[in-house]
């Protein structure tokens, strides 16, 4: 699907603009991943300094990492998915879905969480 969309975009707007858009989303994604990642690291440091487990921020950090990796992959669908992991509003939806899935896995006994 990704390859088809790239070919069609190239046909519609040309090779140069298609490559330019892919590069632009990569640069914008790298900037957004860096800024969001730094903010999450700051929140993790604050929570651990206060003696709290930064579970939600660790999940956010993982989502930002995955989003950044997706933006490094050329293509419009992966870029769209990657940006959805980086933008706080949509990342919150992904986090809620992931947490609900993890809780269901723990209840079913498929995943075990060990505390130190």
C-alpha cells in the first residue's frame, strides 16, 4: 500500500515534490520527536525525584520512540502513523489503548509484571 501511494503521489505531483515531502516529514518528525522526547525525559526526572514511578511517562517515551522510528521510514502512511504517536492529543489515545490492552493481558495471565 505504501509503495502504491508513493508511486501515485509521484505521478500526481512529480518525483521532486514527492521526495521533498518525504524529506520534510522526516525533518519535522525528527524535530517533534526530539522536543516531545526531551519533555518526557524532564517529566520522568521530576517524578523519580519525588519518589514516584513514572509509568505513564515511560509509555509515552516508548510511543515517541516508535513514532520517531516510523517517521524515518519513507512513506506517507508510516509518516501519518508516526506523527500520531508524537502529537500529545493522539498519543494519549494510543496510550489509553495500549494500557487497556496491557491490563487485559495481565488479567488473562499472558503477561506478568514483577515489581522490584
